[in-house]
């Protein structure tokens, strides 16, 4: 099976790490292709970043459909564009926050999310509510680390995350930790060993969930809400994203990432 893991930010070093961690847990017969969109923010640290990461992400999903991918992972903890991606894809599309929160709620009576900047805490609470796991979510803790600082060699990132994890266990009374950023994926095992409690990373959780759904031949329901977008002509900068009648053809959103009228404009 072929799973496309889309890091919706444009930082390729982070995409490479996400791809390595995804491959480490994937079954022998699973091909993982990790990509970043051709346009969008270098990191996603708020609602505005998230909104403008979505067009590039959707172009990657549409391109994946033309290349026969069986399923997709959206590797950003805000799960940007998740439901829109499901309209475009035939196979399952899994967001890393929904994967991590659901798996955490299956192995522990409660979890705390440990994330990056304080301003993203509200987004995580919002997702816990959306996925129906609010009663499991004890707290959302910020490390106040910018996303791209997570990978800076010699940074205090791991220590700061571990400190928040320990506070989650002792102060919040949480039984498990959900890592609140795709950029933390490579730290998951060391943090779990250090704190002695389950730590759920959304990237690896989402890969295994996507694999399971594909194995079970469970694809995205196409009868109603997640049916392909209604064909219509969009205007202005988003004109290249105009949904055309299925099947995906030239000029559809699959080609939007290559559209000159979008790249290079503010
Ligand atoms: C993220 C993430 O997973 N990727 C990114 O760019 N921002 N999440 C976060 N809480 O900052």
C-alpha cells in the first residue's frame, strides 16, 4: 500500500524527519511518501498560518489521487484541511491530532497535550472537543517553543517538553501524554522512557491507523458530506483550485500547486 504523509508546512528538514519516523513504524509492505506543499507557511503556529497552509495541502492530496495513493496522513497537530481533504480523497485521510487523541483515550483514562507556543493551546482544546475526547483531556500545556526550534541542535527543546510532561503527570493527574506537534515525532520514544508513562505521537499513530483502515478496505464515505467538491469556477488567486467534475483532470486542484498565478505572490 502507498500512504502519502503531508507535512502542511514547507520546512523540508521537518518533512524528512516525519518521513523517517513514519517509515520506522510502517509495515514492510507499506510505502511512505512524505512531502511538503509547494506553497504555504514554514511553520503552522496559529489560525492564519493554518488557513493558508490548506490550499497547498489540498493540492498535494489531489496530486496523490492522480498517483494512486491508498491513504493520507496530515502531519500537523491542527489537522488543517482534514475534512476538505476527505472530499478530495478516495482513501482514508487521518489527522495526527485525531489519531493521537483517539489512541491516547484507548490506553489511558486521561491525557494532557504538550505543545509548542501558548497561542496554539486553544486550537488543541478545540480539536479535543471536535473529536469527542474532551472528557479525557486534562490539560493542554505549552512549552513556548516555536515549531522550528524543536529541531535546532543543542536546543533545550527535549528538556522543556519533558518538564511539561512531568508536570502533566504530577499536577494535572494525566495518565498519558499526547505530543502536540509533528516536529516532536522523533522525540517520542526517549520522552516515554524518561517519564515512564505512555507518550502518543500523532505521526506514527496516524500512519498505523491509515494502514489499518486500508487493510480493512475502509475508505472515505463518498455519499454525502465527504463527496467530491461540487464543480464550479472559483475566481481570483484560488481560480486554479476550482473543482472540476471527477475524475481529476488537468486544471483541477491537482495542478494548482504548479499554477504560476499563485506561487510568488503575497
Ligand atoms: C504544528 C505542527 O504539528 N506542525 C506545525 O508547523 N505546527 N503544531 C503546533 N502545535 O505548533
